[in-house]
């Protein structure tokens, strides 16, 4: 069952990444994240290092979901991509990551805040201590990974063949 959750989460994150790459903009009236708690702002949200300039421009993506504490570092364009997933424990601003493929461990300090450093972006995330991804990411209002994403994951899980 855990493998199915990972596949479903990966599909959901990929879906969110494709929406970003295709320039899909969510409604500005969408539910806003609580910005008073920076360490919570870092989680359950899609983060990118920049908006793609064209379909071949590679962007860096970061996301960590709390429902099943796992996350992803991804480098992707519309046509090509690579990713590495991790499981984690969050302790305030510290995210303790384990990368199951290599059994590497990382203690990453995550600082999320509201910002206007980049046009059309609402939030900034700085990751210190990771050997993956980039140090600074950006996000927008409406890029939350929320209950609607959970509904899509559950729908995907129901459509997959049963595993013994």
C-alpha cells in the first residue's frame, strides 16, 4: 500500500508541476496559506526556482506533503525531467530528510516567508543544508497542496490494480 501512496503522491506532484509549466494560474481568491507560521508555510505547497521561459527551460521544483510525510526535489521542463523523493520529519524550521534510494540523510533548515522578490510570486523559501535542488524557491497563493489534491490522490489509488 505504501508503494501505491508514493506513486499517487508522485502523480499528484507531477500534475501540479505540469500545471505550473503550462502557465496555469489559479484563482487569486483561493484559500491563502497562513503566513504567520513560516515552517508550516514551507509544507504542503508547490515551490519553483523560477517560472519557465519556454517549454525547454528546466525549472527546479520542491514540495513536501504532510499527509504521508514525503517530499520531492525535481528538475523538469515540459519535455524532460528527473526527480528524487524523500521521507522526512519536520521539527520547527528543521526538516530531517532521508532519501530511500541512496539512504542519504540531510538536515535542512527551511525558512519560508511572504515576499515580493520576484514578479508574480507571493512567497519565498530558503533551504539551507541540502545537497539537492537549489537554495531559493518561490510560490504563489493557490499553489497549496490541499484537500483537493488529496481527492485526486484517492481517485488515482482507487483506479490502480490491487497489490498483494
